[in-house]
């Protein structure tokens, strides 16, 4: 989660763009929406109307 928060910037990014920052294999990509929602709850991420995310 910390790594995801670190790549969230002031520039909006889609979930796919955020996922491209990471090379790990496994099921973590299926958890990306949950991780983003958690960061939003903590005030570390914000979902825009167009579906992109920013920090």
C-alpha cells in the first residue's frame, strides 16, 4: 500500500497506469481497487469523476 501511495501524484492516473508502475506477479492487481479505496478512506488518494486517481 505504501508503494502505491508513493506513485500517486498530482497528475491523474488510471488504474492501468498505476499498475504499470509495478512488476510483481500474482493476484495483487485484482486487489488494486481495494487498495485504492483504502487509500481514499485514509485521505491519501482521490478518485476523479472520469475514474482516474490522484494523490
